[in-house]
């Protein structure tokens, strides 16, 4: 409810009528939901005298603090997999619920359970361990509206402090004062891929591994750490639009994008890639509850050439859409048909945690439509179709989803824009934020391509596109996937691009004007022999061993990429990769800071980019290969 300030009083027909100054009583932004009304009189001032008014009757509206019961009564129906916490709840009760979820999710790498914890603004003194498929969200306009004092942490999921399989967990939108962890005052976030850390404020320090065990992350965006960030054994990491007291550590590929004070040092040792400003980005949409208990989704504005976080002024620039304009979907109850009907009627879509088995694709056709998942809501096509498609329309946002291939081969899991899309979306691009893909692992699954981007100007803001190398239904002839990402649109930008183990090109980029900031890729472990894994014949009739991880199509004339790490872990002898990156020889296709690493004890990557960079070999000592600039 807004006050009268600057608005006048509305007439019977709804038009705004300008009133004398004394009538426009400023009452500010109405905050609680419950109000007490009193009638008072006030002698008019000069403005009222001029209008012939001696006395004015007006309403005094006094806020009454909303009770916890009232807040609970207004909570939307998110279903049983979402826990909404209020600071008035007993800490022991909250802790019991959180611990019960973690008991299930701690080692539940391929399980069906999905969970989200939502914290209403307030102060909390609890511990929050974050397991698989668990998302922890603060519901304030800025992170400091929700403050947790305690041990908020993600731990290594494998023995010997090994966090290389600590996937699929997330936190966003709250502040933490770390106590009770392995080091007081330090928050442990020992993760690898698909573990987004967004809009966070750590009132202390942060460590990105567990007791110096292996880790293969990772992603941080729009976050502040007051103290030090210690990356330690992290193999690679991207930090976008973030701030900290200091950063220590480097390994293979650390990218700092829009970070105001990146650490000292230059590529290749330490392996730092620093880009002063993020060229164009829209932060991920997020759930918010205002002081009156009204639920909405904040849609951040598009910003250009930015550095640092978006919320220093108290909130992120943008607009808030009431949750009443969202269709809230529930796994097991909703189908693609019910969700498509809601989208066609102009609703946005919020998917609560669960696995949605789809007999047809979800179609997003309206400009500015939002599809937002909670708790790693999972879309699984079961009849060989796509899971989700979008029109070639402005401003669509897809966020917070896991797309998991079904047993029947899908031509694509997510298609953005239509084939041959021509429209420019430079002023209002399509956004993919924390959208993840999986082929195999939880069971047999196959997709010819995981993500196809046809729409121009699309923004990819953190994705992991993974053909499983372990789990169920995994093998060269079982979980089939040619390509992770195919880009056909022009001027597509990717931040935090993780693509692994597909059977041909991991990334095939056909459009012009593309940009990638940070790329991490393991090529497939499991080619049974070289004859089964070859992209054909190269220049001079020489066979090309394997398929490059990052391929720029021959007709592309402009492309640029920063901070790329490509790794091999071959499981069969006499299998090698000729080159990690393959590009046309043209001056406006530019690459900065590349590394190749051959892990385990078999095979090699013979060159980094085209025929440059030299060989990466396993062994003792292992030989890594680096290229600073190409061409």
C-alpha cells in the first residue's frame, strides 16, 4: 500500500486529482499487513486557507506488527519440499527440520529428493549444512535482511576430503556470520560444479575446499566476503561481480570478472584472468518478501559494464512481480500441459522442488516470461522430446532448473529461440541463469544436444552441461550425447560455461560475435578406441584424433574467449586428442589464457588451440600446456 505522497486523491472515475499540499499527507511506504485506523482533525495551513478550507479531517494509519501466525497464513503453497522459516520460530525446531533434510541429502548424489529452505527476513542462530539438491534462500531485498549466525557449510561428499563430486546445491540472498565450523570466523563452501553462490554476504572469511582435499568448482556472483577467500586446492573458479577483503590461491584457471579488487599476479603463474567489467548482465530473478508479508519475484535490470555487487544501495535495481502472477507448479500434480496452459494465459512459472516427468516440452512463448525453479526442480522428458523450448522473444528468463535426459533419445533438452531466429534482443536479452543439464548418472538418458541457442544476444549466466562419467546408465553406448552446447545465434555471451564428457564437440559455436568468460571442460573418459572417436580428416589429409572440446565453426569471423581449461582423463589406451580448441584462422577470433591438463596415466592432448601450445601429458612429472594469447 502506497501513501498519498505526490499522488493526490483519486476521483470516482479513477483519475488522479491534485490537492492542496496539506491534503497530501506523506505516510511513507506501508509495511506491515495489519493496520489500525483513527480519525483526527487538523487546522489547515496556508495552502488550505487559499482553498477555503479551515479544518481537515484525515485518517491516521498506524502499523501494527504482523504476527508470525499472520505471516504463516500468507505463505504460498510451495508443497512439502519447501521449508519456510521465520525468525520467531524456536531455533531447535528449525534445526531439527534442517538436519532431517541433510540426513537424506548428504550423500544423495543421484537421489530423487529435492529441497529448498526459505528464510524470511530476520536474525537466526542455527547451523545449515547444505547437501545435494538443496537450495538455501534469503527472502529479503538485500542479503543483510536475513542474517544467520552459525555454521552454514557445504562439505566434501567423498572420502579423504574429496569435493570433486560435491554438485547440485545452492545458496543465495542472505548474510552469514560463520561460527562453529572447522575454523571459527570462516565459512566452508567445498564444492565443484553446479553449486551457485549468489547475492551472499559473508561476515567473515571463506574457504573453498575441505582440509585441502580436491575440489573442482565453481561459481560466485554478486557476493561480498568481508575477510579472505582461500581457494586452496580448487582447480578452477569464476568470480563475477563480487568483492572481498583478499583472495589467496590459484591452480589451473581462475577468472575474475567485474571484481573491483582482484588478487595481484598475472597469467600464467598465478593462473589469473582478470577482466575489469562485466559487459552486459541481468542478475538471476529471486524470491522476495516485503515487510508487509507480500511475496514476489524480483527481476533485476539489465546492466552494462558493471563491477562489484548489485545491492549496495539496499536492493538490486529492477522490478518486483507479485507472486500472484506466477503459476506455482508441483511435481507429480502438474504436467507439461497444465504448465503450458498457465504460460499461454500470461502467467509466469515457478516450479517447486521435485522431478517433473514431461510427455511434451514446456513452451515459453510470451516476452518477459519467467520460469524459475526452486530446489533444483528437475525437468525430465519421457517421450523423446525436448524438455523446454522458448520463442524468439524478448526478455525471457529461465533460472534454477536441472534438465535430466530421459531414456528415449531427445533431439535437444533446452532450445532457446526457433531455428533461423533473426530478431535482435540486444536491449532485452533472453537469460539462462543457473540452468544445469545431465545425461545419465541417475539412470539411462540420452540427448543428441543438451542446449541449443538460436536466439541472438542470449545471456548464459552459469551452466553445467554434463554427460555423466559415473552413476547408473553410464557407458559409451548407453548415455548418448553428441554435443553439450550448440550456439547458432549471434552475439551470445556465456559466463561460467562448464561442459563435460559429450561424445563429439563439447561446444559448437556457429554464430558470430560470441563471447565466453571462463570455460571448464573434461573431454569424455570413455572412448573405447581411437577409431570410435575421431572428427575426420584435417589439413593435408591428416586424421584428427578425437573432437575438440571448444569448436568455432569455419564460417565464423568474430569470437572472443577468456580463461579456458580443458582436461583429459582417458580410461582406455591409445586414445588421444589432437587439439583442445579448434578455430578458423581469422584475426577477430581471439582467445586469451588457455590451459590443457592430461590427468590419470593414459593418452594426451597434443595441442591447446589448433596446432599451437604443445602437448599435455600425464606422468611424473605431469606436463601441462598453456597459451597466453591466440592468435
